[in-house]
C-alpha cells in the first residue's frame, strides 16, 4: 500500500465520521417472520432457506449474564430469495441436533456471513451447525482499519442505515420472546448480506482480500480455547486476598458456586457475587450469625444457603494444601517484570512493539490482528541468537498459528527489531 493509498483511506475515514445522520432502520423489510418452534415449523424454515440463493446471513442470541451455559436461545438466518427465518433451538428435549438437522443441512450449502463470528460459532456448533465457508464482517472491518467495528457503526458507515440500540444483552432464555426482541433479532441479519458486499469492496480496494480470506478460514477451523485450569483465580477482587488460607476459601466458595450454577444453568454471579466471595474469604466467619453480618449474605436468599457457604469455608480450613497466591506460569511472566529479570528480553520486546506499531499505522491494521501479542512476548522472552534470524522467527510464528499473510508482513519487521536490540546490547 502506497502513502497515497494511506492518505486516501484516511480521508475516507474522516468523511465517514462527518457523514449525515443515517436513515433509521426500524423494522425488517418483509416484516418480522414467525418464530419456528416445533420440529415441523423448523423443517418448513429449512425448506424456505433451501429455495434461496447465495450466502446465509447468520446470527444467534445467547443469555450471557443470566445463564451458565453459552447456548443459543434464538437463531436468525437470512438468504436472498428466501427472506429471514427465526428459529427457537431450545425445548427440544435431549436431541436438539436432530430437530435442527434440516436447517444444518441447508446451511452446509454455502458461505455464512456473521458479525463477530467467534462469539456465535461455538453455540451454533453445539446444535450441529458448521459453516462450509465463512465471512466475518467485524473482522473485515478491523482489517480495513475501521476504528469502530460494531454492527451499528459499520452499517451506518457503509450502508447509510441506522440500527436502533436493541436487546443484545437481554435474557434470551425468556419465553415467550417479546415481539420487539424478535424485531431486533430479525434486523441483525437484515443487513448482513449488503454489509458483506460493501466491506468486501473496501478490502478489495485496499488489496487486503487475500488477508481476509486467510483470517476467515483460520477462524472457521479454530478449535475452542482450552478451559483455564484454575478459573477461580479470575474472581474479581482476588488481589485483596493476602494469605493462603483466604485463597483456599475463595477457591472453595468459587467451586461450590460453580457447581450450583452449572446444575441450575444460572450465571454464577446471580448465585453469589464475586464481592461476597472475597468478603467471606477475608472475614472467615464460623457461624451463621457471623456470615449473615457480611454484605449480601444477610439477604433472605443467602440466609437459606448459609450452611452451604459455611461448609465451603470449613473445607478450606481443613484443606491440607491451600493454593499458592499466584497461578503457575505457563509462558513468560508479565512484561512489567522483564526489565529486572531479563533486561535483554525487555529490550527486544520494546523494539518489537515499536516496529509493529509503525507497521500497524502503515498498513492500517490493528497490531493485535497483525500478530498475536502473546506470540510476540514468547518470541522475545525465549529468543536465542540464530544464524538466519528471519527463518527462525518465521518458524516460531508459524508454529504459533500465525497465518502466511501475517508472517510476510511481520517477520521482516521483527527480524529488524531483534537484530537492532542485539546490536545495542553488544
């Protein structure tokens, strides 16, 4: 990309920011479709989609913050010539995959268009739906250098339409689903096909279409991230806990809460807030009276569960092996500690970050999309001088999952950074 291209894109960005107010998009062009709930209705929805042509606009609504699971509680699909279908994927007993199979089979025929696909692909896979090809409009916006890549911002910028703030954070496990929620859900896929075409034109103009294709295929094939071993260490406020006994209490309270939340399919924070776990761990109450004097625990619901939390605290006291204050490291330590522990690695990381930032500005792609920051940290921490610096870096990045387009841009930059850091050290 030339400096003139950069200037033209920057000017286009500025013009987009100054664009007049968009035309409000208040309801789907064909009205809100009926919700397909029964097996027969879902089969008819599949037949309807099969009569359309081209890619599928796909979205799913979950109940994050309300439910323990990350399952889909509504699936929206739109296809040219077929219109939009809304599918209820729950309440089908123990075999929702069988009921949804007709839709999954149709969806296997062509590309899926999603916005922030990494959020929806896991819950769609749970019900047997897997894309044969993928286009992620949010990721495309990042590669195009857009500062705002949420759906509403991109729709306004590229299509001149205004999506009203909706119900994305609502409890989609609620039944029946309100009409205005279904209207919101249908609008989310109403615009995706046109948005895909519009952002694809931008990427083509910027010579980034091949980059995007690699990213979409990588995302489509990605496996879910392994569950963190000690998830209780993510408890908000854990930094306030100063001793091993209290850490053991946090662990036991978190574990009991997680078991209850999983069994009842309720978000853990709705069972017991993190703040209450920290308060109980620090105070270490021995009786119901002592426990219920603490914030949160004095409420009626927590009073009824007091014996459960007291048992968890007692288990922590009798546990012969309370946890260490820090989770075992799997990889480099936090970068803020490098200057003292391994100053040469800190110098490499500073040089790498500076040059990656320059590259990011030049090609108008966020640094984190050019290469995984964690991969860069590991490279700089573990780096050993090599005869062919570029080849060694390329091997590390390739084994770490970096795509070809990323390596072609990043390897020369990182080679220069590591070489300059070594020269200054010498």
